[in-house]
C-alpha cells in the first residue's frame, strides 16, 4: 500500500515531458518578442520630440527661423518671423561675411560667419534716426593705466560676444530673406526686432543697452568721458571702461570684480581675457616697475596692410614746409607722397615706446607775443583737459 501511495504522489507531481517543455518555451519566447516589438512601436509613436530651450542670455531674442524647405516633419501652422513688406517700406539686403579670428600670438582661434546687413541702403528718419555712439578717449585709457600702476590695482580685459546683436531696435526695419534661406520669387521679408551688424544704429543701440545695464549695477557714469563707469561703495572701488565691444575692468577689490564679470556674462555672454595685454592697438606688458606700452604690433599691421613693410625708413613724418590742399574729391600725387612719408616714419620707429599720457601738435591760431605767454596758453589747455 505504501508503494501504491508513493506511485500516486509521483503521478500527481509528475513534471511535463521534455519535448512539451521545449515547445512551451519557444511559444512563450515568440509571444514575448511580438509583445516587445509592439511595445517599441507604441513607444516610438508616443515618444515626445526633443524640446529646444533657449539659453537665458538670449531671453530678449526672438528666434523663429522660417522653414523655407519642405521637410517631412514640417507643419503648415509653423510660426515664422517673416512678414510681407508694407507698401511704404523698403527691405534692405544682407550678405554673409566670413572671418578668421586670430589670437594675440597669431594662432587661429576660430572661424566666424556673420550675417551683415547692407546698411547703406537705409533711409534717414525712415528706418534709422541716430547713428552716434560714444567711444573712449585714448587719453582716458592712458590715465586709467597710470592710476592702476600707482594704486597697484587689478586690471583685466573682457570681450563681449556678438555685441551688436544685443541692441534693441525701436525703428521698423525690414530685411530680405538671407541667402541660403530664400526661395525663388520670394515675397516675404524679415522684420528685425534686434540689431544686426551693418545697421546704422547698431553701435548706438548696443552702447545704450550696455551702459543702461551698468547703471543698474550702481555704476556711475563719468561726465568727463561717458565711456567710463565707476562703482564706489565704502572702500570698494571698481572702474569699467568700454570701447565698442572691448571692456577694461579694474579696481581694488577682486571679489567685486569677479561678481561684476558674472553679472555681465549672464546678461551679455562675455569672454574673460584675464590680465590686460592688448587694447586699441596698444600692447600692455606688466613689469616689476609698472606697465610698458608699445604699439609695435599695430604699427607692423599698418605697414603690412599697406604693403609697405619693405619701404625706406624716414626720420621725420612730414617734410618741413610742406603744404597740402584739402583734395577732398581729387587727391593729388603730393598727398600720396605725404602718406608714404608717414609710413616710412612708422617703419623707422616700430618699437618706439610712447609714454606721455596726452600730447598734441597744432598750428596756433594766435601768435604769442612772448615765450611766457605761450607757456601760459599751453598750461591753460593742459589744465582744461585734466579737469
């Protein structure tokens, strides 16, 4: 009886035959594959498209590029930034400008492509009003460098990336569709909301945008040179000097300087060049005794661009007693000879260190009766400039 009970238990718990187990595994595997494929297809259909987020520093930009080429994924209700040109308006043209940007040592830093408008087609009081933009005076640059040496301040240099693109346009400006984006018989145009390189008001709009932001950071604008901004709270002092897209920042507090850099980078996207080395054609080298200024690189660039690197050196920039007429519409041979004489003088003095903060050569309109009177006139002009 015990054997019969054991046989009954074995029959009850008897596993499936080997060939039956194999068939079930294959069937289950096929079913899993079918479910997986169906799941992938369903997931692919439900998978959301990648969303593009605009960087925070471009929050003022409206980037809506029109799709002029038909793509499988394009939709008919795509929002674009193009409009049809009003009858009383004209659309200016544009072109692509390619440039190789070099580092200070002459190495290639990057290749740049700019979309530049042909601003010479703009009409005054129609699509632009003011074109005036302030630039810093060279005497201000030299005076500031002199102060940094005497006070032993930190002095750094910044460069604003694509500076003119930050300017806001108040005027109603239209531009033709850029080359490479237009189609045949195109009737649409671009309505510009932000500045582009080449517009007559681009530099002024950028200057206004940048200076307004500096004032919001509690910088005070100098009345002697409107490109000079000063932050002074207690013992902390930071000075910012701007020239188009180049910026010099100096002061006695590194923490405040770094904070100002971060604020400017967040708002405009800047390139921190750290210690000042080259600004407005002036090479700046820091030594134990101070700063050494040189325009050798700038001078050689002038000679290279004018193809006068091999010209004969000249000891004087202009011949004594030389008289030149205005020649505004018809320059004469003597004008060209005078220019070549100046280039020859530069060839003779490429590494000359020009240390004075300010100097001037000018024909006096009034003849002084004595040397003492001439000295007083010179002193008066100097004091006026310093004030």
